[in-house]
């Protein structure tokens, strides 16, 4: 494609209507890799927790708190850094978050007591939360209109991919090394990605047009040229929508969208993070070896990869809300079944894979809905707010599970109780889809901007 052709077209339209170039695909692939690294980094404490509990004689309630510490950090990072990404740019915040995550993982490997480990996990969570908000917004803004849904859902699928692949590698190393190797691997992986961010990831054109920094036209044309698209001779005028303040998240046309998205996300995340944080410990306490218990969570993530990829393909042509509601209902049902399956490791692993399939498909669907729900000037902040509230509230999941385990609840009772989060999320999404359909078009124009009309 001739990048020297100049016109007065809106650069956003050039990206939206043009074909996906190799440079765009590479940038989205990098966002997927970063999400995969985050998936491993979140899982790391779950893999290490059985050995940590034994080495430091940690009781279940305290362990539940430690397992939740990066969720607190992720909540703060999503909300605070998401806001910064809407102000200072996606790219610099992604670089900063990668640096925080790599540092936090290396620091966790040096912890000598539970307090230090909790502090390092909180610090790591700040970077993970901010990274999520920034790469979701970046991916949505890098893709053309036709591929946007697919790009966002594929990017979100990186999370279970990283957890599955990294978890399998880390589980095999536990037979030769102590739990600290798990954090060292994560730190090395994220540190290696930082130079790739410098080389591959440009700033979002939509962000540049919204914020209008110095030399905006030159920066926009440089990105268009990198992507192999025609350049433009003038910037489009600012319109009222570009000047919306952050209070727009709770403006009349956005209020219920924001509230329901946050409520749906927090209820499912309560179930999801119980699953990712407590499965190894619960099955270790049930008599399985550390390697066998870690293998169960690896199967969860193997199923999660399959669910994420299939869901990403289906989301290109099928209604996103309906797919997500179905996946949430299946997650709740399989969570109950898993709790009843203690005893046969083969059966347990297969049910764990099915649970991971639907649980991760649910996350992918909800992430796609969130990403498409906010206009550009609110996208990173809105995504950060929803995911931050979700992850902050999800702290309740591991802590509640620790309380139930300490109270000698059976695995089946614990799993059945924690399954209710995904069921409530399905109900919330159903209500949200009804609210969107009932809202007049002129009031919901800034709501779910879904080119595929997935409702």
C-alpha cells in the first residue's frame, strides 16, 4: 500500500476501514503476549502457595489474605493507572506497568516472610492491573472495525494461555527447585518483553486525536505510515464527544452501563479468582501431592486456552452477550461438579479442563463487552474502573474460601458456595442486555459501540 498518498480523511476512519497490516497484527500480538505474561504472574502465587504454607506454617485464613494481595494491587492499578493511560497515553503506561510487574516478581522470589511476600504481591498487582486497562484499550484502538471484536477477545485469551504454558513449565520445575523459581520465571519473561514494547508498540491514534499533544499530526502520520496506511494532511476537528470529562462514566447515558458492568465483573471474578487461587491448596489438603494439585490448575488453564480461542472465533459472528451468559451458567454448574469429584485424579482433571474452558470464555466475553462499551476518551479509564472494582471485590473470594477451609467445610461445600458468583454474573449480564435494548438510541450512542451488533 502506498503510504505517501495524502488526503484529508479522518485517521480513525483510515484505521477502521483499512485492512489489517502486519505491523498492526504484530502490535496486537504483543498485547496478547503481555496479557499472557500477566496470566502466569497471577497464577504464580497459587502454584507456590502449598509449599509456602508448609515452609512458613501459614494458616488457611492468612494464606487466603496473601493469595488476595495482588488482587488488591490489581484493583488499585486498574483504576488509578487506567486513568493515567487516558491522560498520558497507552504506550508509556504499558512500559511503566511492565517494569513494575518484572520488579515485583523478582522481589517476591527474595521474600523471607509472609509480610514481605504480601507487600511484593501487592506491588506486582499494581502493574498487572494497570497493564490490563491499558492493553485492552490499546488493542481496541489498533484494530480495524471488522476485526475489533476478534482482536480484543484474542488478546484476552492470552491470559489463560500464559497461565497454562507457564504453569506447566513451573509445575515441572517444582520437582527440582523450591517455590522461588516460579517468581523468577515470571520476572524474566516480563523483563524480556520490555524491549519489544519499545520496538513494536506505537501510541494509539485515537488517543492522540483525543488528547492532541504537541506534533499530533506528525505522530499520527508516523503511525499511519508504520501501519502501511495513507497519511493525512489535516487533523479532524475536536467535537463535543472528545471533550467529555471522566464524570461521563456516571452521566445519565452511561450510569447503568458502568454500574452493571462493574457488578457483573466483580461477581464472576469472585468465582474466577477463587478457582485460580485455591484449587492447588484445596486438593493438596485433600491428599494429592503438590505436583498433582498443581496439575489440576494446569488443566483448568489448558481448558481455558481452548475456551478463549473458540470463544474468540465465535464472538466474530455470534451475539457476545448470549455467548457470555451461557459460559457463565456453565462455569457455575461445573464448579459445583468439580467439588463433588475429589477422589479420581483423571476425572478431576477433565472436569477441571471443562471448568477452565467456560470460566475463561466468560472472562473473554466480559472483557470484550467492557472494551466495546466505552468511547475512546473513557475507554482505558472505564475499563480500569470496571476491572478494578471487579478485582478489588474479588478479594472476597480467596478470603472467604480461606475462612470456609479453616472452618472444615468439605471441598464440595466450598466449591458450591463459590460457584454462586458466576451465576449472579449471568443474571447481571441478562439485565444489562435488556437495559441496552430498552435505552433510546440517542442516549446510548456512547455505550456499546459494537460494529458487529453483538447483543
